C-alpha cells in the first residue's frame, strides 16, 4: 500500500463538516456513501442486500450492522446535500 504524500490534499467533507485529507478513512467513507447515494434505489438495494449474477452484496461481506449504518449515512448525506 502506498504511503500518503507529506502534504496530502484536503477537501471539504459534507459528512464531517470540515476539511479532511483525501488519504483519510473519513474521505474514503464519504466517497463510498456519495457513490451509493447516487445509485438508483434498486441498484443501491441490490448492492447492499442482494446477490445478483453471483456477486455478493455488502450485507454478505460486512454484515447487517454495516448495511444499516451505510443506509443511515446515505440518508444523512442526502439530507445534508439538500440543504440550501
């Protein structure tokens, strides 16, 4: 795994409400949440819950609690994005 640069770029995180490093776990999480928030509901449900064409969903890999947390974060992200 590559090491972060000495001075990694920072970006504003909607979920944390502050600047974070693009190499941080916070940013990694936000990128996943943003990606899933931009999926259609059917695609999101399939990715989180189900198996299609032999592909496991997040539930089979990370478990029920992780899926519940992701769903809550997706809803929170959408609400924060909708704010004026």
